[in-house]
């Protein structure tokens, strides 16, 4: 209850500062609307706002799932194969070094204005942290424990399942916590470049029509969406079985 009270108190204070700070300073609505105006604008188009939120949420969840599968596969392959470490890892690093926003228009060219280009953008943003977290977690297993497993006659798959995987999971969870908000950013960037639905599309539409309050309402929904997804990853990580594993 104390934590909940502190959280509510903090966000209430932020909301009050935003609301009355804008009003007392005389800032024009098209520059920075008051929080009440943002809520009013969002409520007036609540049906469209909900539909766009669901569209973006589906893009994020699907992209994150694909990034998770691909990132785990590449991370495991690099950790177990010297050839993959010398070939795939530099390729993945090179892709990460490229500016993602610069690649977004190409995704539209390759995949069109539909769902596929937003999915590709979400995967592109979320992929690298999962790969690096997987590699780092598997590489961080204490050597003396691996020697202990070998001395006990454990098979390689037993060592991986009972030692390396549990030891790597905390690092992987941290990578997932980083990747989830990045997947949201990727989907929004894809919608910025070209889309017919989604919160990114709504932000572009509202800004181009000088509807700053509506633009802020969509931005707040993006923020809430990212926080909910991050909270879901954190909640799952607190309750799964590996928290009780001792290695």
C-alpha cells in the first residue's frame, strides 16, 4: 500500500504540474495543451483511439515474439559455434549499427504500407538486445560449475538445461525488458513512415492538422502501452520457475 500510495502521489503531482503549469503560464493549446484538454480530445475520438491502440499492440506483440524467437536462435548458435561467432555476430552488430529510422522507408518499399512493414520494424528494433543478452548470459556461467557437471558425468544437453540455461535467464530477462519498449518504438516508427492505422498514424494525422491535444492523447496511449508491456515482462519474470533455481 505504501508503494502504491507513493506511485499515485508522484503521478498526481506530475499531472497537476502539467495542468496548472500550462494554464498559469498562458501557453497556447497548439504548443502545449493542458492535461484536461488532452483527455477531452482523446475521449471525443475514443473509438478510433482504441482501434489504433489495438492495431499497434498487435504489431508490437507479434514483432516482439518474432524477435524473441530469432534472437534466442542466433544467440544460442553464436554461443555454441565458433564459426557462427565469427560470421553471424559481426553481421548482427552491423545491422544494429545502421540507423533504424533510415531503414524504415526501405521497409515500406519492401513490404508495403500494411502490417508486414510495421512488423519488420518492431523486429528490427527489438532483435539485437535479445541476441546480446542471450550470448552474455550463456557466457557468464562460472567455469567451476561447468567442470563440476562434467565431473558428475552430465551430458552436454543436461549441462545446458540444468546449468547454462538457468544461469543465463536473468540476463535474458533484462534483455527482454530492454527489447519490449524498443519493439513499441519500432512499430511507431513504421507507422510514422507509412500506414493507414495505428497510434503512429494517428499522431501524424493529428499533428498535420494542428490537433496538438489529440496528438498528445495518442502519445500518452503509446506510453501507457509500452509501460503495460514492460510491466507484463517484469511480472512474468518474477513468478516463473527459474527464480527458485540455485546454480
